[in-house]
C-alpha cells in the first residue's frame, strides 16, 4: 500500500500529461468527462488563433455562438428535468455511506467534516461575496436559486457533473451573460478549488491528530492549509471525484510527512468528502460568476422564472 501511495501523485501527472499531448484529439475529447484541462487548453489555443482578424473570426463566431446557444438550451433542459438524476445520485451516495460504516466509527471527525463546509457555505463565502460586491447582491438568494447545481455536485462528488446546472442557473436565475458564465465556469474548474483545498486541509489535520494522538498547532494548521491550497491548483489533473485524495497525498508528500498510509482511510468516506468539496467548489463558481458580472456591469434581468 505504501508503494502505491508514494507513486500516486507522479502517476497522475504522468498519465494526464500524456493525455494532453497524446496527438489524438478524439482521445482528449473522450476523456473530457474526467479531465477538463485539455479542453480548456484547446479552447484557449483556438481562441488565440481566431482573434487577430475580425473578418476571419466572424463566421466562426456565428457558428460557435449558435452551437453554444444549443448547449445552453440543453443545460437548461437538464436543470429542469435533472431532479431524477439528482435523486439517483443522492440515493447512491447515502447508501454507500451507510454500507461503508466509516462515517459512524469516528463521530467527532464526521461531525466536524460536515460543520466546516457549512461554515464555509453559510458564513465565509457570503461575507467574501459581500466584500467584493459591496452589498449589491444577496449571496444567499444566489445560492438558493442554484440549489440544483449544489445538490448535484454534492451527490455526485464531481464539479464536472454539476457544470450544466451551474451554467444554466447562472444565466437563467442570476442574470449572468452567456460569455461570462461559459468562461468562469470552466476557469473555476482550475482556479476555484477552494472547497477541495479546505476539505483536504481538514482531512490532513484530522489524520495527523489521530496518528500523533495530539492536537495540531495553529501554526502547523495554517501551513497545511496553504500547502493544500497550492496543491489544489493541480487538482484538475486528478480524475473527477478524486481531487481530495490527490490534494491530501500531494500535500503530505510536499510537507514530507509520513503517516504510514493512514491517509488511505479517506477512501472509506471518499464519496462524502468529494461531495462536500464539490459542493463548495460549485458555490465558489456560482458566486464568482455573479461577482464578475457585477464588476463588468453586464448583469441582466432574466425574462423567465427561476429554475430551482
């Protein structure tokens, strides 16, 4: 087990680096469900290539814009009828947690694992949103209007799965224009991993606390949080739903801490920690898109009712 743990992070980087430069564009697109980074890089290169000449980009822009509108309509349809999928994923999540029994073994750890994301969702993120927007928007109303995206992220443990709900909710409920919603949703996949970093930091602190049988000092906790935040930017290289596991192992290796494979205990509650991390990541994307829309002055009033 120790050998697998030691080679996990290099394997993830090597495997996905080969995917980025595989030379087979079909392979890149076929793996898009578990890795968004190749598509983001491809879109960036295509955008740079089409930008210099307005006459050249006009036909391409019309085509891509039409295709984008079709995808947004599909995303809105998924958001409208996706409660069936959310029910299935939620049922599977709670069945797995109940059958695993790990959640009930350490009640204090499990309780803190739920309280900390709740503090992030209900206090920290809304306060930061109020600071950036100067009180012009109600963050709790935004989160309520996009509850479908958050439930999907939590029950599936994947930010990618919740992306159609995020983009449709931003445009339909929050008045975020399509160009901003489409850009920020994909960029936050790389840059907005605050939820994954927070859950991973708590997991590392909890593992150290159990291994050493002593509380972790505030100074060491801050160092662990900073390292987890740094590793979260590379979390997009991990497979969908494995971000917390990747960040935890990478942070322990960077800090040169050997817990004798105790970090593998996260596998027992991986559906829960991945769901909580994806939940906060989706909230960051939702609030971040509204902040960008507010700062650019492009907010619009949606012509139809909310999609809850």
